[in-house]
């Protein structure tokens, strides 16, 4: 289970530190913001190991290829990483770079989603005897 109290405390401390040093040393404020985001991300990633194990067991029982679930998990990971990087760039005043990070994340998601779409279309063709 994710310890939301820990996440909130770390977030508030990081925010306070970033605001405190922003006027004097903006480059340190960006580093504090980035470090805070990485720490919170590390806390949030931990519970996914149990979820992945449960999904693997479910796939084994049902005979579903785990590659589909693995691809979906990669897509979710790309989405979160791109959002974190984009928001960090935007907070640093680099809106143009943030936009490019968002675009890159979307392209990566589309590339990963194509095999899933091909699998679904193939399954539909099998079911309709095409």
C-alpha cells in the first residue's frame, strides 16, 4: 500500500525548500524539485511489483500471453515518466521543451500500442472467419 502521508510530507518539504531557495539560487530550486519528484516516484513504484506478480499469475491461469499486460504496463510507465519530466521542464520555465517531452511520450505510447491493436484485429478476424 502506498503511504500517502509520507508522500505528502516529502512533497511539502520539497515545495518549501524549492520556494525558499528559488529567489537566491533558481538552479538549486530546480534540483530540489526534481529530487522530490524522483523520491515520490520511487515510493509509488514499489507497490507495482505485487501487481505485476499477480498479473503474471492470472495470465498463467487463464493462458493469456503476458506480453499484452507487459506492454500496457510499459505504456503506463512512459505516460508517468513523460508527465513528470514535462511538468519539471514547465516548472523550470521551459514550456517549449515540456511540449516536446509530451509529444515524445505520445509517440512512444503509439509505437507500443500498435502490436496490441494488431493482436485485437487479428483476434476479431479469427472470430469473424475473415
